[in-house]
């Protein structure tokens, strides 16, 4: 896939050269494409998510941010940049408004249940996950996963996949799931439907840390 990506950029450069008359012939027409291969997408089952939430993690803020991602679909950059200014009560409709702009430059409304809000910790100024950084995603994350008995190759981005797959397994329509993930096109989320066909029996159940159904109580803006 790395070769495919670089080759695609190279072909784009040839197209620009042709447009700017630096080339007299469209070389791209005689080149063979390097087709990318679909990467294996890893995610946690509902049972694995329970196990992870109950396992000891040496860095509490890593645990809070990771579980928050499992329950909301946040990317690493979203979680790291999340500020308390984004989390406010909604008096009209219990829920949250969460502004994620780093990748797609779009806004998303994200409901927060008490379980999710509890992961944010005590309210204060500045970032919600203070001190959370990329160095935690290597040794500390791997040791925490091992402690939970999870042997899959799980990265922080897999927590986003976990959110999508478990939502669909629980019967949530693909359209709101895609909106919560801030995809520009709903077709981007269809890969999770394909995963679901093979793993549906393993992932049935709501995305929870505690086995209850609490209402949403806050909002992120």
C-alpha cells in the first residue's frame, strides 16, 4: 500500500507535467497501476471492551482517552485536542455537541452518557485528557492490552473501529454512525458492515463499560 500511494503521487506529478507542457506525451496511459490491498481492520468485541475497561493501566489518562474513543469514535488527534470548553450541558435536549475539525473540517453532534462523561474526570480548564500524548500509544498501550488478555494488534485508531462495529452490531443505522465518525460520504463506513457480516455473533450488545443503560446528560461544543 505504501508503494501504491507513492506511485499514485508520481502519476499525479506526470499529469501535472503534461498539463504544463513539460511532457509532450501522456506517459500515464502506458503505465500499469499498483492496486492497493485492503488492510485488515482490527477492533474489540464487546467482551474485550469489558476486559479492557477492567484491566489495570499504568497511565490513567491513557485508559480514559482510549475508552472515550471506544464509546465515541474519536481519533487520537480528537481526543488529544478535546477541551473542556467543548463540553457543556444541553438544557433542551440532553446530549452533546462536539466540534471535530482537524481532519474533515466538519462539525459533529456527539451525545455523552454518564459513562462517557465520567471518563472525562473532574471539570477544569484546558484539555480534557491533560498530558495525553503519542508516546503512550506504544509500550504503555501494549502492556495494558496484554493485561486485559487481548492479543490482537490493536492501535489507538482501532478504538474508533470498535465504536463503529459495535454500534452497527447493536442495530444503529449506518448513516448516523457515519455522521458521528465525521465521514464526508456514508460509503466510507460500509467497510464496517463487511466486518460485521463475519463477526456479528461476537459483537452483539451495546457499547458499554458498565452493564446499564444510562441517559445522556451533557454536551460538547
